[in-house]
C-alpha cells in the first residue's frame, strides 16, 4: 500500500479546550522526616523469633511535632484544592478553565505564602526541635538521621506550572489504514477527556446543590417535655460562594455538546437564578428565602438526577 499525505486533525472540542483552558500542575515537595533503622529492625525480628529481613522499623523523626505536621498537612490541603478546582488531563497535568485562571493563581500564591511561612518557622526552630527529639527518642535517637538546616531547606519546595493545551494539527506521512486507526484512537482519547470534565462538573454541581439544600433544612428533635423542636442548620459563606463560582465556570466553559452537557447547562442556569440576590446572611435570617431556595434546588436535583 502506497504512502499518502493524510491530515490527522484534532476533534473540534479539543481545539475548543485549547482556546478556553490551560494545563496546570503543582509540585509540593516535603521532607517526610522518616528513617528506616536496620539495627532496630533486626533487634525486633530477633526478639520475635523471626528471620532477619522479614520486618522493617521506621522512625518518625518528628513524631507529634506540630510545626512539621503543619507542613505535611498543608501539602495535603494544596493537592485537595488542586483536585477540587481542576479537571483530570493526564498523570502529571490537570485542565483549568481560563476563566478561573486569575482566581486559581491568587489562591495558589496564598497557599504558597502559607507553605513558605510554615517551612521557615520549622527551620528556624529546627535545632531546638532536634534536641527535644533526642530526649523523646531515647536510645533510638541518632544525630545522623537529621540533616543540617541548609541541606534540609532544599527538601521543601512548592511550584506552579502553567502551559497551553496543545492545539496544532497532528500531521504525519503514513498509510491510509494507519492514519485512520490513529485518528480513531485520538478521538477516543479526546472523548474520554472531555466526558470526564463534564462528568466532574455534574458531580460538583450536584454536591453543592445537595449541600445548600441540606443546610437550608432544619434539625428536628424534642425538648425535655417531649414537644417537637426545630433548629436551623448552619449555612456557610464558602458553600454559597463555591456554588456561584461553579455556576460561572460552567456557564463560560463548555467543552462538548452532548445531552448531559445540555442538562448541566440548564441545571446551572436554574441554580444561578435561585441564588440571584441571595446571600449567606439572608439565608440565615429569612425562613422564607431558605424555604424558597431549598424547594428550587430540590426540584432541580430531582430532574437533573
């Protein structure tokens, strides 16, 4: 079979993603402060009458220390924040709608500042913390487990990477059959990515509507005389703000036209209408507004689901 020029183009929605989104990744490196101790491992396995090498003993060099724990906790929070605000693209990058980029970068810089402050606080107090662990670890303490401050400083870092979604055509000199096969494979990969974005949007808007509906309800109970009591559930600014931000993203970021996408846009528009002019304070103070919002969201959920 003769080779011919065959233009293998990206599906339309991938081109759309290229103009309406970017790829981001966040790397947070943290010194785990753990160390495997072969001597103690051998002592424990021998004491338990086990064969040497069948067990490992790991020392937590700053066990229970709040300054190091703060850094580890921040890394977890940053990765959770990243997952909440982006959509999966591949193993190392996530898709971020361009409309959310300014807000995303601002929030990242806030996390970055908090992370660097926590690291500096740990390093400034490092020598005193090591002395404290010498007392707590007893015979397990080994000064060689603890690097010097400057070496340790390089074990902590946080970095944001932003890049464009590839948008150029994929062209190659291949036979017709191979080109068709590659095109179909590429189409499948594209569909998988954008369908995952829409599914994640559906999950997020469902979660936030269920959360607001729940918060607009009441907690039923009884008093000491057995009479029924009703208590308003707490409503938080973050929940309402998250709902409005999500509506804005969905309205301006439509990666694919599908039945699910159309339903998503309709649900998002109704959610926006339900929350127009509604603040957290108003929901807390007005039973009428709470009931109206809850009724509307429950109706949206019943049809959306």
